[in-house]
C-alpha cells in the first residue's frame, strides 16, 4: 500500500525539479535586449577614449548604463566610466563616445551593460 504514494511523491518531486531546472536555463540564456554592436579606441595624442554603437533588439524602449573599464598590459584596472544611455527605442541604434583620459599604460578596455541594481541591492 505504501508503494503507490511513494511513486506519486517521486513523480511530483521529479516534475518540480524539472520545472525549476527549466526556469534556471531560461533565466541564464535569456537575451539582453541591448547589445554593443561595435567599439573601438579613439586616440588624440596622449588622450584615449572608447567609442562605439549600441542597439536595442527588444520590443520596448529601455535605458542602460554603459560601463567602460580601462586596463594596462597586465590586466590591472586603470579606471572606469559610466555612460547613461536613456530611452533607447526598439530597433534604435545609437553611437556613444566616452570621455577622453590620459591613461599611462592603457592597452585594453571592456564594456558592460548595466540596468541598475537588482532587487537584492547589488
């Protein structure tokens, strides 16, 4: 008599685990609607800046902060800039240009898109 309730319990447990795993994969592989479609370094003598273009591939207007991180040849951080990109309409492409800096030893950069703090405050 105990076998039938154990089987049903296992099946329910397996179903819940599968649903949770599906949600996790959906969350991990969800596409960010704003993407950087190109970026490059702009040099003006000893000054450097990063320029490029972003595109909203989503169905709604949105705003993001573009974070530019600067590094030396050993990967050590030299500085960071945050550029607000406000009201990017669906399908819109917009060029950006970071501020010019005199960064001794600059060799590389990275760009991150930030939509602000998450509900947990980080």
